[in-house]
């Protein structure tokens, strides 16, 4: 619904001729797929959770239950880790030649490709993402990624190292051991391929077995506070990879440290800026910024979720961005022509609506959207805010939804645009010739910045004297400048 709202006391102005285009969400496609795998895969067999518990997984188009999946917890993790340890220490996989392992991975890729329609259907049904996106973008990427890994299987080499004296020194790359992988919900199948989610992951795991992967694969479905924490704190897990929120990442790190100091890889929250400068092509910038934010219903950790526009381009950009959001087609993700499906679940749906209310209460201007679509399912209108300030929650927090925040900036010679955020996964997009731009990324207690000065990229570290050292990572030179607010 088109609307303009500023502040919590302003009434909405509606234009019934400027509705967001919405597909018929009541006439939903019935997915042509059977759900066959809902149990935990442990030691090559699909088994119920030890507790017998299950949890429902939903169709986000309707909010109705699709299936009940085994809910793993501490005991299931123990069984799975024990099976994985035995497979690593005694099973056939480590005894295979690299060429043989490569052949298995290639067969897995072939199986994924053969069943890509069924996997894409499950992904859309369980996740709400567009079928065209799952079938034509994500599944081919999964296949390509497996081909890539297969190609590396017999090309992992050590090196010889010069040594003082009559010695021979060499390095040997060896598998780290049992690895726990905690997969996010926004790209479950693609991240499954990256790291090895619930329905597509279990189906893909069955294809792995059929392709010849030996028993010992660790696939346990469950919740973070139970299965996830058990995995992170397990003494027999050697490596852990997690993709998800920053707050959960902190818990994962703590559990890993308190157990066996296992190696941990974290990919956490992002609030990446999209910067449109004074000499930008506005039409192209609007198109790119729209895609950077609204792709995958806005549920993307590296989304360009803060749009900064130079003051001289701001009004033109805002009107065109609003018009593009109003034209966005929302509806059943199985239907061709639909550009945006539902959010993943009720929790994320309500979280997005809370942030929208927060933006309104902070006196940002709601240009369009801001409401749910229909009375069932988790559809949210494409939403655009203007008059956004850096200290507002919608500008600082990772929303993970179809909410575009458009901020205005200006710069002069010797002045710097300072974009402060607690999280940044992706370098900003640049349109035009930005002279002085600093983007802040906080890693632990360190503050790092990416700065673009006269077309050059610099890494910036701010110290306690309020001076900034600019490190040119292209040629290693450094420059010092005084910070100016």
C-alpha cells in the first residue's frame, strides 16, 4: 500500500491508485513434491530423535505445517559426533585416494543436478524464496561448488621450507577432524554445500549417501539452544562453522572456548552501506540499490541495507526508489513474474514489523509499504523509509527484511562521510567518484574502516588519539590525517 508517514502522530495518506502490485496470494500453487525425509541422519541411517521430539516446519505462504521434523538435542549430538569420529578415524573415507574422493563428489553433484527440480520445490515450499531463484540460481551454484571441491581433492599439496643446516623441512595439509556445521535458514541448501538445513538438507544428505559417501555424515536437525550449543561445546568436535546473528556468534565462541578451544569460523550479521555519489547515474543506482536490498525478500546478510545518497541526488533517487518498490510484485513464490515471496516464518515476520514501527516512532518518513499483505502467511509490503538518521535502529540494526532505509549525506573537500555500524560483511557499492568515504567495521574491540580517496582504496584504523592512520593496502604506504567530525 502506498503511504507516507512521518513520526508517530502523523496520519497515513493513502493513494488507492498506487498499490504495491500483489499476485493472488489466495490462489496458491500446490507443490508437486513428496516430503520423504524428516528424521536425523546419523551414521548413514535416518533415525528418530532419542527423545522422540519433533518440531513443525511451516509453509510461509500460509503459516500451515508442512511436516514435523526430528528435534535433535544433546544425546543426538553425542551419537552423531561419535559416529563422525569413528568414520574419521576408522572409516573408508580417509582411506580413499584423493581421486576416489573426487569421484564421489562428482557423483553427488550429478545427483543434485538430477533432482534439482525437487530440491528447488522443497526450498521454495519450506523457505518462501522464489522458485525461479532456487532452480536457476542456487541449485546450479550448488552443483558448480561441488565440482569445484571435487577438482581440489587431488590438488592439496604441502610445501618444502628452507632450513638452517642439513635438514629437510616440509608441510603436510591434513584434515582437521570432526567438523560441526551450523547452517542458516536464508540459504539452507547453498550453505549446506558450502559447509558440508531442515528439509532440503536432509534430502540432499540422502543423495550424498546414494552417491557413495560412507556412513558418518553429521546431519542432525534441532534448535540452537539445544543441538547448536551441544555441538559448539562438544569435546570431540575439532572445528565449528556458524553462519547467523552476531549475538549467537558470541555464544558459539564462548562455548567453543570453554570446551576444547576448537577452531571456529563465524559469518555474522551485516549492515552494509550502498553509497550513491553526486555524479552517479541515478536510474542505474536505483536499480542496483533495489536489488541489493530486496533480493531474497531482504533476507540476505550481505544486503546493501543502508542506502546513502548525496544531497544533490537525494530527491530524484528517493522518488524513483519509491516507485520501484511500489511496482514490486509480491505473491506466491512458485508463480512466474512474482518478485517477492513471504518471509521465512512468523518470528522474522514480526521482527520486521517491529522495526518498521520503530522507524516510524523515530520520526523517519515511511514513504511506502510498512504493512503485512493478506491475512495469512508472512508477506510484508516492500517498504521504503526516508529522512533516516544514523542513530535510528533501522539504520543500525540488521533487519533481514524488505525495508530500504535511505539516508542523505554531503561532503566537501577535506571532509569525510563516517558510516558507523556494529557489523559489516560486505564492502559498500560505489556509484560515481566518491572522494572521501569511510566505512566502519568493528571486529572485537578494533575499529577498521574502508576509505576511498580519489579513486584509491585504503584500510583505516582509528587510535585513541583521535587521529587516523590510512593504510594503502594496494602499495603498503601509510598516511596520517586528523579526524574531523
